[in-house]
């Protein structure tokens, strides 16, 4: 859940450094992490970029997570997918992609995560308009794929791989792309 918040507007390698800092301090626990000051948290998550904003967002999330679920992922999992999504979206600083990442990856519930890679790949294949609404894109996957955590996880990972290796924002490698014939 921390990773989903920290990965906003940055790459995973920077998030790994920030999470490593948190682990090295023995703070990868909601109560412990919430007990440190915002300033201390900012220092730990600095590698993830936008650290002041992200520290505030993490603190917001932790406050709700502790208050409503006593810091328990298992208690949180008792909500259904749509309840979880509404709950997470009600927390300041948690948007659709972050909420859906938490639901899929941390809570193991079937929801498709739409990110910039997904949008870029689908628009370049004329499956959506550039800038299409998140929920419209997500509904394409929900209507055409069986709702399965492993499938959504793998499908999203493959789209990220294509995005990172071929479908660059500038100068895409369309001729080498494994999806070029689709």
C-alpha cells in the first residue's frame, strides 16, 4: 500500500529506495510509520520524489487505515472491491490508479489498474481516444476479461513491460513491438 502511494509520478526503482529506507529504520509497520513526524518521513521517502506531498498522503492514508481497520490488511480485505475503492478514493491524495493498485496488489481483489502505459498502448492501437477517461478504459478490461486477480496482475505487468521496452512516450519502437500485428 505504501508502494502504491509512493509510485505516484515516479518510477519503481525510486520507490524501492524509499521503501528500503523505511525498512532499514524498522518502520514498515503502519503504527510505527505513523508515529514518526512528517519531516522524518519526508527524509526517508525522498528518493521517491515529491516527498513532501507523498509524506502528507501517506500520513492521511495511515490515519484512516489505523482508525478504521486497526492497521490490519485482513480487516480491510473484508470489504468488497467496490466498497474498498469508494473508501480509498475518499482519502485525500488517493486517486483511481493508486486505489486500484492497492486493491489489486495489496488486497488481492480483481480490479484492473489503468496507468499511463495502458493508455498509451491502447491509444496507439486505436482502441481508445488519447486522454480517454480512466473508468472507460478500465471497463474495457472488466467487460472482456474474466475478473481474476492473477490475470489482471499479469496482464497489467505485461502492458508495463511493453510500455517500458517499446511504447515510449517519445520515439516508440513500433517496428519492434510484439503487438505490432494486432
